[in-house]
């Protein structure tokens, strides 16, 4: 059984992971039962035809209620279903469920970068990471870097953690067609060149430094590219200060969350995609941009080199270094083309089938141990 009740409405982050993993598990022959939010029933009926879907109470759409229900109502569903293993895909797990539990721990930045998380969130996820490391039969991380950091900072045992790299769906993330390019430009109201960023605007993503680096790189140049910061609004107050400093002659767009069908156009039509994060558990936007043939600029922090390898350009996360790297890439079409071709080739190594197979091995190990 997989508990999908932690999936957020915007399908970002854990939502993308769960929504891609479940069909891949089904394609590999897994015998699935999935617990979902009541408002997600129609979504998962279409995504997982024939799969046994169980709905949490409607009140569990509220995070506090969902967490309480996870400890009380979910174990009863698991017992009635006859499941051999429960997969809890977002840090927390029921403590008294009666079957082995596999828990996904997405990153270690609550320990390694505490200043980029709200205090309540940092405390909650640190606590539950430690609980899951101690109580779950197996834990899954999306990268070896995250596993290694959990061993270093949270006392995890490496032999109880399985690495399952995330994947990318080429049907959704690919070199965009002319129609896809036109659709995203119409949506954004853009006609000229642009640099793209995709991710929640929170301190860890370092978007404020990107804004300041972009201003420094393009101000005073002929035909300066716009900067598009796509993604949900987080709690990063510094982004507002950085945005207020942007000169009037430059274009900064913050369109918010974009539908999935616009993302290939956004990423693949950009001059380059910049993702100067200070730390990631995996870095799915980097992989998705690579699959779209975009030249990518990111950092060497935590898992990002594990994803990008030699197929992306790297920068330090401060705005001066970002400015230098942006200036060099924007001034070198040949280098961008080289990176884009290498990125597509490397992205093809990451697929959801392999991710599902790694999870199935974790489930089997949990059930048999």
C-alpha cells in the first residue's frame, strides 16, 4: 500500500514524485493499493486504472488533521487491505501499523541548511526524519548524496537506506515543438530571449541571488534577456527586496505555478535554465530542464552534481559568481548548444522505470527482513 495523502494540490515536489512513481510501479507488475485524499480520487482513477483506491476523510486535506489521521485512521486501512508493506513517501509514518514500513526521506537540508527553513518546519522534519530512520524497516532517498548526509548528520545507518534516483518522462519533458514554445510565450506575454528558473521561491532555491546576478550580468547590454521565475510562492522575503532593485529597463516575470503542459516550452525555449540552489535532495527541475535540451547552470551543492554530471555548467551560489557564469554562457551560443546536447543525453539515463524497480527492491527487502 502507498499512502499518497501528503501529495499537495499543485503536484510539485512530492506530488510529482508520487504521480510518476505509482504508474511506473503498476507497469512493473506491483500489486498496489493507494490511499488518497478525497479530492484526488478522480485524478488517481484516471492515472491508475484498476487500482484499489482508498480515500482518507475529507478533513484530512488539512495538514494537521492528515498527520493525526496518519497515526490513527491509516493503520486501520492498512490492516483491512491485507497489505504486506506500507510505503510512506514523505518523511512521516504511522508508528503502530502492524506491517513493515518504507519511508522516503527527500533531503537532508533540514539538518545541513537549517537557516533556509522555517523554524517549525525544520523542527518537525528533523524529528520525523530521525523517527523514520529508527522505526521504518527501510528508508529511500533520491540520491546517494542525501543518503550520505543523513549518515553524517542524523546518525542513519547506510545499510538501511536505499537510493532510488528520480526519473524524467520524455513524453512530458522533451525538446519543445514550435507550438509548445508559442504557447508558453503567449502565457507569459514574452517575445524576446529569457533565462528561466523553475522551483518554489524559498530561501534554499537562492532565487534572490539569481535575480541580483542576472541584473549584474545583463544590465547595460544590448537586448538583455528577461528573467522568468516560475514556481509557487514560498516564504522568501529576500526575493521581494531583490525584485525591487531590478532596473526599469529589465524584465523580471514571476508567473507563479505553471501547468505541466507548459513546462517543456518554458525550459526548452530558454536561453538557459538557472538553478543556483544552495542544496537539494535531488534537483528534479535540473533533470527536467536537461531533458528539454536546455543548457543548465546550477551549483555543486549536495545532490546536484549527481544529477548534472558533466552535462551542466556550475557556479558558486553568491550573486557575483552567478553574474559571471551567466555572462559567460549568454555570450557563448556554442557552449550553450554543447551543454544542451550533453544534457539530453545524460537525462536519458534517469527514468521512472528504474526508480520503480529500486522501490520494489526496497519493498521486498522490508517484507523479507
